C-alpha cells in the first residue's frame, strides 16, 4: 500500500501540487473550499454539490485536471492539519467534510460526472485513509439516496459509517459538530467575510453553471454497451423493469446514418409487446440529431412497472439507422432512503 501511494504521489507530482494553479474555469466553478475548524481544531472542508455543473466542467477541463484539483484540496487540508498541530500543540490529523446538496438534480447523475466522483473516492480511500472524521450531508433531497448508491461501493465500510445526514433543523444540528463562530452564517453560524457576506465567498467557492465560452469540446467521449440497427420505417424497444418508485433510468445514445426518434413509455399490459399508442407516454417522443451530438438523459420513475425506451425510424422510408446505446436502472440506497423519509 505504501509503495502504491509513493507511485501515486510521483504520478500526481504531489510534492509540487500546492504551487500548481488549476485552469481558470476550475478555480471559478469547482464548488468547494476550506473554512473554519471544529472544537478539536480539525479543518472543515465544504463541497457545494447542488450548485456544481459537472457537464460544464468536464467539457471545459480534462478529467485529470479536475482530479488533480481535488488532490490539491487534500494536500491543502493536510497542510492545514499540520498548521493546527503546531498552533494547538497536539496532533490534528482528521478533517470534517460538509456536503451541501441543495439543488441536487438529475443532471448530477450524469454518468461521466458520477464516474469522476467514483474515481476520486477510490483514490481518497487508497491514498488518504482515515483523513475523514465525519462527512456531514445537509439539504439532501430524496435523489441523494440514488447518488449515494452509485458511489458507496468506492468507499470503505468505515467511511460509510462516518456519513451523517442532517434533517430539516440541520443548522442547529451542525453547531453540535462545529462552533457557530467557525460556521458561515449561510450554514447556521456567525462567521462572515470581512465585507459581511454570509456565504464566506473568500473561503468557499459556490460554483454555478459554467459559461459555454469555457467549453473546449462539444461532448465527452462515451463507451456504449449495445449497438443495434433500426430498419427503415421500423422501431426498437428497450424494456426495463422498475420494481419500486424512486428508481432512476439513465441513458446515453448516438446514431449513425442520420437522426433518430426517441421516447420513453410505461407499458399498460405486462408480458406482451405493445405499440407506442397503446402505452402511456412518459417522455414525449421527438427526433434527435444524435448522429451529430450524442444524447443523454435521466428520468425518475414515479411508479413501478415496465418502462420502454423506444428508438424509432418510422419516418424514414429509405434509410436504416445504426444506434449505439447504454441504459441503466439506478437504485436508491434503501438505508438512506428510510432515514430521509423520517425527516
């Protein structure tokens, strides 16, 4: 483990990473920051997930640059722990992380963004073990149970036990972990910027939508699981069974040979193929220029049943189309779902 960690430090050039400056778009729109300390002197790191624009960041910077910025944050936290140790005359080796999830939506389940988060947690477990004292989640919508289920396998069991979800009175509960004078007003404390800003913007970056002027490319390259042909005047149905409400359907597709029609339906009869007009339309059908720009989408399933993703080429009497696609059913973490339903 130590040998792998030394290789990791060399690959990421961690000895010089604090002198490295991330690209401007990452500095401005990667929503995080270090602000305050808990009662034992541990630094507090904020990650404002709800206002993050994962697609915009991955279209404007490389995955390696985004990961490197996260590792830079880890090294900044370690340096802050060392400074606190010198100041307090005792060892300070752990940090508190606060994840603000207000505004967390379906766009945050975009596959490349989730894969980036998975890779970060995997590297965190391998190279910064036991740095985490608590991971506190505030303002979590029900969708968090799905998002957590996607990344929990990249966390150790010990790390998962450190995840704390605070309910509606989260501001009051947060002061049990961190003194009010060490918490921004935005998070229920009394700390402000010198100009009185309650969000402490000089210490915490709240992100936001990345302007398209920063985009370096139009799309993120994806790997697809299936390739099928949709003949002229015909359609292809991809069926997925949803066992309980709250699951999420996620898809990506590209076409070759021209545009392709796409819509999502809920079957009204089980065990038999139905025509589009016989099913309930959940996502309206329309034609997509997926031969020019790949498409992706996400749908929260409000009821159990058999959902059909229908690719159609019925409008073309001459040309068949070839489609590449991936469809996934994302399940919520039942333990966190039950906890959140109590709030």
